[in-house]
């Protein structure tokens, strides 16, 4: 893919200087091109702890891994903030090299962009003041989750009287106010929403009645369809970080369970 200038990209990018990236003796770990020469253009979603704008650059789990990748390949980072649909479109239309934000690997996204190799799992958490961790402990309790999660129907079939909420914030507020005994939530979102409260966030133990406990959703970076060298470099780096324990360390730093770095075989959500 031919590199272009930031002007032709038409993006309002914040450029972060990196001395190591600009040094003439910097040797990139991989050979690939980006939309703007010397710059990794990022479509950033503000969805902590997965990704966020932090101190004028990309942060969060995905952001920290991406900064490592950029430094290893002598690149500065330029970014623009998008919502989820906008970030997908930015990569699809050639306005960004990569989109980050804990994106699930779905069949629909795979049709329009390239999904990186799985980065980590978005594990299913139980939020409760009692510290529940099993499905059996939740039966007979007031339990809720957020509309749209893939475990909603199984929760309703297994836990009589369980209910759904329009947003994670609504769910968290009812758990904190004791209007619910427990909530089922993605682990990362739960950690952020209950930080500083007396609500405990625990992994829901494996139980065949709720498939997400044994087959959690995999996340990915969203990459272009037409830049194979870049995709290969990103995938190789992700697997290097996994093998070296880097992904587990970053997950732990943001309050997630390091076991989420063990992703299993690649799969997509239909």
C-alpha cells in the first residue's frame, strides 16, 4: 500500500513524538508500509480498560500493546477518536491502519476488515458484594446482565427471574445499590465500573449451562484487508507478546485475570 501524507488522509491526528522511533539508527523489527510514512494511524475507541486516550496518547490494554509494537517498528502514533462503528469504517475505508477497543472477533467484522490473531479473552465476570463465583450460587438470587450479550438467553433459562438492562452502567448501579444480588458482565467493563466500591468482581467458574464460561469471546485488533505485510507483522508481534508473558502482564496491570491471555484456537462469533 502506498504511503500517503497526513494531509491527504484528512485526519485530525495527534502525533506523539518518540525519540527512539525518529532516531536514524532505529531498525524496524518487521517490514511493512503504513498509510502515513513513519506513523501508525490508530482509530481509537474510548472504552477503558481496553483502550482510552491517556496523557495525549493511546492507552488501555490495547493501547499499551500497540505502543510497544510502534516502538519496535520505529513508528510514531497518530490517532483519532471514534465510536465502534466509526472505527470499523475508518480501517475499512483506508483512514486508519488499525482500530483498537477490545473488539470481539465477529463474522460480520471479518467481512469488512481483517481480524488480527486473538489478543485476549473478554471473560465473563460476576459482580456482587457477596463474592459469588458459581452458577449454583446465583440460582434463587436477583441477577441481571446487559441486553445483547451472548449469554442472556442461557442466563434466563438457568436463573429464574433474571433480568436485562439497557447498559452496563445501569446494571452496575443496581448491584451497588443492592437492588440486585449479582450482575453478569464482561470482566474488563466490570473492573472499571466497580472500581472503588465494595462490589467484588470474580470470574464465573466454568459451567456448561452458560457457554461463555468455557468459551469466552476473543478480542482482536482490526486491520486492513489490503496490507498483508502489516497484518503478518501485527499477528507475529501479538504471538510474541503472548509467549513472553507481556499480554498477561498488561492484563494484570489493568485489573484483569492473566488467564485471559490464553485464547485457544482462533474463532469468530456468528
